[in-house]
């Protein structure tokens, strides 16, 4: 029995040593070069990254570093990147600038540049469309904008200056917010809202009364019951309403772009 146990123990030790040797060999080989499967995965990931949109083509004359999706444009603050019906779009319309030096260079990768340029063009188109249609901020929207600016300008507790919010950043945020407010007003005039409206809730309820049962007769209980019904219906309609709004907005913006004179200017290096 003792001899049998000793033989079994030696066999276990031999298997453990063999596994250890195999692991060390694999680890040493892996430290020299990644396995082929990993190389293929990395290549697939790189090829799946978003490529620069056509609006990014004008910056090819700018100072560039990197290759492929890692391309970075060195842009000057005074460069005209586009014009929208004669209105110039500069770097300060894309990102908040902390310097007034027109020769200062700001790096932006191609994907970010394309996104920010398109946003700036859409903002300008929305501002121009609102002006042309006589649409302005309501009193409530103006109050909201003033409140937002006051919040951004307010010092931190202890009268410490904010380190992460420059004047340029606040102004750019206010312009984006104003454009969004005007956009919401103009789309509402065409019957579209990004949020579920009371009329949509009521219409859905009238077509699905059996789904919610009879309303309580007690006024307080009825009020609480309807509040719950309202929440349920809004959750049911929210996704479709937002999709309809985005489709209508895209159609509206496509029409504005088609009617506008938009020039993408190649920045000087």
C-alpha cells in the first residue's frame, strides 16, 4: 500500500512539473509577439473605427500628424473653417478658446473636428432659420438662459474661482442652448415635440381605456390614479415620440442645408 501511494504521488508531481514547463514556454513565447488571433482582432478593431466624414476633407491642407483614424489637425484660432450663407465659422465656434492669439495652434483629431464642425453649421443654420421665420426666445426661455448664465458665472463655495469653466466655454454653451430652444419652438410649430405631450397621453388613454380600468370616484384617489396612468403612458410613448421628432428634425435640417450656401474652406497650414 505504501509503495502504491508513493507511486501515485510521484505521478502527480510529474504532471504538475510538466504543466509548469508548458506554461513557462507559452508565457515566454507570448512576451515576444502577440498571438495571431490577437493581431487579427486588433486589426479588426482599428478598421471598425469611425472614419472622417466628407466635411473633414477641407482640412487636408492643415498641419497634420498621425495616420488613418489617428490623424490630428493643428488648427489656428483665426482660420475660417466654413461659411454658412456668408457667415464665417471659425475655431471658436467649435471649441472654447482660451487665447486671443490668432496664430495659436489647437489640435483636433479628424473625427472630433467633423462632429464639432457639423454641430456649428447646424447651430448657425438654426439661428438663421429662426430669424427668417420671426421665431425668438419666449420669456420663459430667456429666463432659463439667464438662470443658466448666472449659474455658470457664480463662484464656487468659498468664493473660489472656477478652474474648469472659462468665459468662452460659458458663451459657447449659451449659444448651443439658445439654438436648441429655438429649434424646439420651430419644431413645435410643425407639430413635433421631443417630449410626450398631454394631448398624446390623453389620445392614447382614450384608445386603451380597458388597459387601465375604471377611474376611482373619489377625487383624491382619482388624481393619484391618473398621475400613475400618465407616467405609464409617457413611458410607453417616449421612445416612438423621440424617434418621430428626430426624423422630423433631420428632414427639416436637410431642407435648410439644401437651401443654404455652405462653403467648406480649407484652412491654411
